[in-house]
């Protein structure tokens, strides 16, 4: 009888362990739909080309393998599908990492790639799908109208289209993209430096939870939407954190910098409830951003104020 009771006690404990804290940094439990952080760094990467500052000291000789350009992955285990958000210069590593966390690790090509805009860290990874590298066939790429036109009418990207390496699926502002009955994506257009294409973020909705992904935006107050209201609609918010403050960029007027500084965002969000603050994960950090260093005072300050800093390979249930 004692053995019998012990057996069920162990089952109970093991169920508690596997069902709790699904969003922990080292959790191995696979949800039906999960989101994975595949990169957190701004377009130029870290170490940054031409950088001689202390932030890059030593990284050229001994690179930090976890410093990858900003990207998210979504795994839909129910439909054996996986999606990549952004095609970065680190796409080779990111595709493999996404595949390894999916139900088909032997198949590295994602079922779709969602692009936000035409800045180098967000789409140039597409080049590796071409004949000089992977020679992929018909990879579905979701792109807004100007982004689609840019790829179709400028080399070398047009070659990816003409050779059939990629197939562009047009998407529209605030139009729902239904990937399955329990996974939907909505592009949200945001103000940014739109030299070659418009810029969007995404609302990604799984069967249970929703994520907001806005890696690039000029300033929160320049958006037609209320960012605090958008955070309220989401369970996780991965938000532009390119720079921590003005000191980082030689004390230039922060009103002239087309990104919301982390200190600005924390000030804007200071009156949110503790639960709302916990939704926020700062992402897309410049190589100079001290928040990249988990041992920095700035990193600790962000956590003390109730916010989070996105870290590579964090997983979240959707």
C-alpha cells in the first residue's frame, strides 16, 4: 500500500514539475504552439563592424555565440509547422535552432518567413536561400506591398523570385493571416525610416496566448496606436530597445533618434501594473546597449523596475 501511494505521489510531483513555469529559460517542455527567441541584437550584430569601443573589446577574438541579430521563431507542433520572423544575416544558425526545437528537426527550411521591413538585419538573410548557398525551392515569404515590390524589382533579390527560391505571399496592414485554426498573425504598420519599404510589427496569436513583436519603431508617441493598449491585448510584448539612453550615443538629443530609448519606454510604462510590466521583453539591442550584458547595472535596473530583457532561446507558450 505504501509503495502504491508513493507511486502516485511521484506521478503527482512529476506532473507539477512539467506543467509549471513553461516560460522558464531552460524549460524543455514543448507546448502545442511555442515562440522562441532566436536573436536579440540590432541589425549590425555584436561585435559590430568598425567598433573599437569597450562593448566589442574581445568579441572579435572570442565571439559570443549567443549574440544573434533579432529574430523570433514559432513552432506549431499540432501541424508540424514552423515559422521564422525576420531573415537576418544569422539565418543559418536561426533556421537550425528553430528546426531543432520543432517536430521535424531534419527539415530546416521553415514553412514561412515573415519580414518586417527592408533594413539589413531584417531581410538580407534571404540571400542564403539562393543558388550560391542553399538553393531552396519555393520558401514562402510573407511581405507587405512595398517590401514585396522591393524584393521583386531589385537585384539580387529578384533572382530569388525568378529562380523560385522564394515565393512571396502578399500581406496587408491589419489583415489577419490564418496559418491554422489556432495560429494567426496580424501585421501592424509602424512609423520608421521607410526608405525602401513600409515597416510592420506583428501580433502573433496562438490557441491560448498572444505575442506582440515590434523590433523597430521611431517613437511610441508617433504611432497611431496606443502602445499601452496594445500591451494590454497581449500576453508577451517584445519591444524595440535599440538604445538604453543618450549617453550610449554621445549624448545626442534623444528626440532626434528614431527609436524609443529603454529609459523612455520604462518611463512611459511606469504606471502599468506589475502584471502588465512583466509582459514586456526588451529586444533589438544595439551593440553599445549595456542591457546586452546581464552583469551590467542597466540590466539589473530593468529587472528591478519589473520589466524583462529578451534572451536567446527563451521559449514562450502561445
